[in-house]
């Protein structure tokens, strides 16, 4: 599992520092280079899709590293919270 989490960190995608809830929209905005409010609007529109929008957001929340590199799912599984 460690290789999986390390590969996620190597993608360079992090939760955005400008966050309202989970920071996913802020991370998308920063990574893609768009306005954070546009990213938030797109995330909210995706919630109109019954399972896809909310399901995708929850998966992203569990797998997206914080600014310090820690991943919520890795911590929940008892993985080493040390940054590599």
C-alpha cells in the first residue's frame, strides 16, 4: 500500500490552502490554474449527479494529500504518517 500512497504524493496534487470544507476545490483550482470560486461552482454542480458527484468528492477527500503530504486514508489505515 505504501507504493500506492507514494505515487499519489508524486502527482503533485494537494488540497488547496484556500479551503472552505475539504479543500478539494481549492486544490483543483490551484492545480489547473483557475479561479477557486469557479472550481467550487463546478464541484457543487457535480453534486447534482446522484452518486457520481458526491462519491467522487468523498474518494478525492480520502486520497488527496494535505499541504504537509499526509493522506487521510493512509492515516485511517494506520499507515506511517511520516512524510516521505
